[in-house]
């Protein structure tokens, strides 16, 4: 089964727009069509934006739980060490998380740091894609 690691921006987008691409991916996870994984580090990032997105930490936790996400413990400094210098320091936990959970995809909305071709080519174990790219992959028109 396809396994996806999702970044905080994708979770936030799904929380804000229940009909957008990110929410469609969450719907696939909720239905058991794909396996959705986040780390506790990603959840902390989402919770840090709770006032901006007008969602309580409890509502964020329910969203993660109700949609059948698997939650990996927080990414440690030792786990990110092998990727130091390969991507922006704020996003390195996503690379480590996707690799450690053996995901097929890292789904992100970060065009500046992760959705660049030079970054995508550095990692062969999984594909770094936007929600739209992922949806085009799983359900092409």
C-alpha cells in the first residue's frame, strides 16, 4: 500500500479547506486507500499555528486521529544528522521522517525548500511532491 508522509502545511491546508487537494488526500487516508503518516514534530508545527488557523490543539488532535493518520514519535537530532546540509534546517525533519517511516511520498506545499528539482533529485527512496502532483499520480485525468 502507498505510504505518504505529510508536512504541516498540507495538514493545515486540509484543516482550512475541506474541499481542496490536501483534504482529498486526507480523505484517501481516512478511507484506508493510502497510509498517511506524520511525526509528532509535524503535529507540533501544526499546533504552533492553531491561532492563525482558528483550530484548538484538541481539534487538531481529533483531526489527526479521526482521519486515521499514523503518528511517529518526534524526530530526534540524531535522526536528522545524516541529512544536515542537504535541505533547509527547518525542513530536515520531514526528509528524516519520510525515510524513517519508509514512505513512498513526502507531500509538501514548500516550494521554496522542498519542491525544487535539485532537492527532489537528492532523495531516491521516496518522491517529494505537492498535493496536486500526488493526486495526478494516483488519479490521473
